[in-house]
């Protein structure tokens, strides 16, 4: 299935791009994250298990077990702090 993946803040810097179109067989956001980890490099470090990462599905905050469908948009971003 084809989805759009968007990256924000430090995760965007690690990915080297703000967004990409992916053809994936991932059924959940957690499976997509695991797929992205296999790429290695800075993106894998930014998305590694134990790292604080927020996720959104179609512009709404989502849990990692949220299911994916054709045409979905998934976003990964670090937690935001205020001040």
C-alpha cells in the first residue's frame, strides 16, 4: 500500500527529508517504524525503541498500534516542550 510519511524537527534532520511516499506492507504504525529502522543510520537512531517519539495518523495523534490504510499520512515527531 502507498502512504505518505512526514518527519518533523530533529527526526526530519535525521531522515534528511521532510516527507516521502512509501510502498509498504506495514499494517500498523509500529510495523512501519520497525521497517524504517531497518534502513539504519541517523533515522534509525532517531526512531529507535526507547526514544521519545510522537506519532500522528492523518493529522491526529495516534498510538503505535493504529492500523494503516492505503493513502494514509503518518507523521513522526519528537515531544514538544514549552517555555
